[in-house]
C-alpha cells in the first residue's frame, strides 16, 4: 500500500481508523505534538483486539493506522492487530519515530512488524535528527525495503519557506528513487512544540457564509483511553478537550459497525464534513472562536448549532450533501489534501512515481 493510496483513502468516510497504541515514547523531541514521554498510558490490548474482531469482510475499514506515542514500543500488539485486521481484509499502516535506528541491521522485532504490516512510515525532521541521525534513518529504510513492505517518510517544515524538506528530498531521491514517497507537514504549536513557538495570534478566519469543510473528520480515531472520536486534532486526542458532538463511542463496548454508522449518519458530523464548523457556527449565531478547530469545539452543547445541523444534515438530503462534498475532495486527489494541511510546494512528493524528474532507485553502495 503506497502513500498516495493511503492519502487518497484519508478523504473517504470510514475508509480507515486511526489507533493510538500508547502515549509513551523513548525519544524526547522538542516538537512533539503529543508531548510523549517514557511514561504514559497504553491502550488496552484486549479491548483493541475485541474491537478489531468486530470487523467483518463486508463491514470493515480499508486501513488500520497505528500510531502513538511510539507504537513500536508494543511490537507484539502491532503484529497482533495487523494479523487480526487482515483476516477481515483490512490493511495496516504504522508510523514510527525510528528510535530503533542505530546504523546496524533492523532489530528482529522491527523486521517482524514490517512483515506484518502493509505500510511502514518513519518520521524525519530537524528535531528527530538530534536523537536519531539521518544516515541511520536511511539505513533503516534500506532494511525495511528489503522486507518488501511499502515505506514513506513523514517530514516537517517549520514554514512554507523552510529548505529542510528540499535537502532531505534531494538525498532521498538520489538514494531511493521513487521507492520512498514523502509527506511534508507543518510544525504546529501543540504539545511540547508550544514551547518552541507560541500559538499564532487570531487572524481573520474563513467567511462564516462560505463552506470550509473539514477533511479530517472522515476517519474515526481511537485514543489511548479507548475513546473513539471523529477528530484527530491533538487537543482532542490527548483529552484536553472532548466535545460531545465528536464522540463516537468506546472500544470497550462499541463495535466497528456502530462507530461507522455514527460516523456516516450523525447530522452534525455530516455538516462538519460538508460545510465546516465555521459555517455551522455562523448559521447558529455563535461567536467564532480563535481558530477553525476551536470553533468546532465551541459547537458542543449549542442547541442552535445542533438544530441547524439536524435540519440540514439529517435524512437522504444530508446524505447527498455529504456525498457530494466527499466526491469533490476525492476528485482533487491526495496531493491536494496534503497541500491544504502540509506545505503546498511539497505536496507532489506523496506520489513521486508520477514525477518525471524522479528516477527509479539506483543500487546503493554504503
């Protein structure tokens, strides 16, 4: 499963589920959005496997995305989850901070994970490099590619003008050709990164009269306490805020079928994906908060917002509106999604195979 396919599915409602296996991480990167440490909550293993066991061949997500913290602190659970999901036809992707990369062969546990999953992503940025050197990450990519798993790099840009991704991209393409696509995100002042850069001052946001759909409300998210939410915003995932209108259940007691039905059919979620929270707030006469996501959180408990969403998003009419919005996003392709949420000038790197300037991989001699 290549990165381009993964990002294409990211816009399809219920096509994937994001799972936080642990809040722990052995690294202490200054930019960590989760502020992960060596101590933290682990997702309940039995509850997760029970939840995955409710997948069926006809009713399951296409992708199980495992993250953290550092999910490879629980390599056995990664393999168990991937094996359980595969029995129903679901593929698994995992994102790691590459803490295991030391310039030597891949640890046996990592090789076992690579053989169990369908996509293996590594994080690489200026902050990670202070703890895991870039050459070690490249050597780890060589080892992963040797197992046959599809790989990618998740890079980070400090600003649209940051040249760090350009430097890494040039090295990656010389060494790996088209075999290592890259997703370039933006540094956000969340978690420990809040100490690097203060949250930006409020600026004029989207016009409340215009539609600004939320792309990120398509996949349910399982947080480390087992709660299931429709939002991957880090404040929500880390339980700093828990808006009720984004709740979808709990893996201790909820099946995938129930989560998926709520994801598709809940009128408020339909309208968040169709016109966005700012438009909903404007229709409900609510004051806008400082930011897009904060405005969404403010919808919680608003009878006016709920009433408007019920009128606009319920029933077949709401379903048609949602379907039209999803089709527009899917038709634009994965690069357009990345351009909206990462750095636009690097968006094409999610699918380097379509870039004629990138040559196939050459044999690498250490």
